[in-house]
C-alpha cells in the first residue's frame, strides 16, 4: 500500500474544471441532428418501373444519426480536462512558512566600488566583490521573506522586484557590474526608486538595506527621501563600505558622508553601520538578521512540480492519431 501514501503528494490547483467533463454529451443531447435522406442512384426509366411494381416500400433510406461519441474522442476529452485541472506533485512533506517580511537591497555600483581594499578568502578584492559574497549569504538566510534589489550609480535601477525567488535575486546581484549604472552616487534616487516600487506593491511596512562607499553626488536629496520613507513606515539600514584612505600628514580620509548615512538611518528607525572589512560586514548582516527576525506567518507554500504537460502532451499525440485515422478512412 505504499503507492497509496505516495498519492498524498498529488493534488489539483483547479479541481473545479472537472465540472466541464460531461459538456460534450450535453451538447449532443441539446443539439438535434437532422435525418439525412439517402437515395439510390437510379435512372428515370428504372425508377418509373420500380414505382409501379413497389407501392408501399420507400425508395429512400433514412440514415439514422449517431449519438454515440467514439471512444478515442472520449479519451482525448478526459485527458484535456485532466490537464485543465492542473495536477501538481508536491515535492516536500511540510509547507514552507512565509513570514511576510519585505526587504529591499540597494547596492552602490559607482566607480569607487572598484577600489580593492577588502579581503575575502585571504586575498584582496574590490569592494563590490566583498559585498556580493556577504550579501549572497545574507539572502540565502532570508527564507520566508520577500526580497528585491536596486542598484545605483549616477541613476538608480530596479534589478529585481520583491520576490520569494531568492535564487534569482542572488543571480541578479552576481551579474551586477561596477559602472553599469554610472560612476556617480545617487543615494537619494536609490531610496526614491525603492519607495516607488514599494508603493506600487502596496507595502507600507518594509526594510531597506542601503550599501554605499561614498556620498550623494546628484539627484534627490537623501534626507528628503528618508523623510518620505518615514511616512511610508520604511526602515532604512545604511552600511558604509570600505576603509578610509591615508590623507595629508598620514591622516585618514574618507569620501563617505557618514553624517548623512547616520541621519537617514536615524530618521527611519534603522541603524548606520561602518564596514571596514569583510568580517565586519558579515557581523553587520548578522545583527540585521536578528533585528529583522521573522515576525508572523502569513501563509504556507510547498514546492511542487506541474504535471499538466503529461496529459496535455498525450492528448496532442492522440489527436494526431485520430486525425490520421479519419483522413485515411476518407481516402479509403
């Protein structure tokens, strides 16, 4: 009886499509076919002689209509209805619980992110490579949350809308390259584009994690954008990436506008973090992971495999075979 337990994985997305199964028989009952008169091919002389000899027997043969639907077409219809019911095979035993947390990532792709002052795996890498490695691990831990991705430089672009498909968000992050959005740093535009997307998604409670290594060089004012985020209940965590460089007389110098980044986080109820190396960046994401933990369960989702292609493909092959038989019968 093991096969019975396996059937528990089978389900239908649209089971109500089963209601259309008797449709062909109902149509045959409602639409009356006319009786066709079939007469033999007789010459006029022969026809007059036969009429004089046979008075009561009809010369025309009534062809009775066929109400029975051929078996092949019945099977074809059942396969189509079965495919329309969208059978699915659930791949896991327990539902995947969705938390309802909405998180957006805004990643700086300006030219300064090319500076190789971060260490990853014992070797020096540029700032963006370090950010990609750490963020990818952070994304993989956000199971149950929806995440989206915005990249910005001189302009801001929405790379991925809010989605439960975290693997796609990771891939889009990996494909991002320095300079693809311009060489400047439009922090305000990145916040504004994120708020626009969240508004379109009717999301009033969300989290934005903004990573940059510089200061705003154009576009919307970051502070004004942060005020709009406060109105929408969007919490912003700002992360400054990169080590300060040596300036005049050996003093450290940084192009990062820490005051503005701190003000953005303070206005929206988030926090500002400074990541001078990959280890600090990982610790920052661990803190955010704890601060923005799963809040509540909204609905459950189970990984599944669609099976409708099998009955639909079988129906297609069967239709070819039935059509071939009808053409062959007509030609014979």
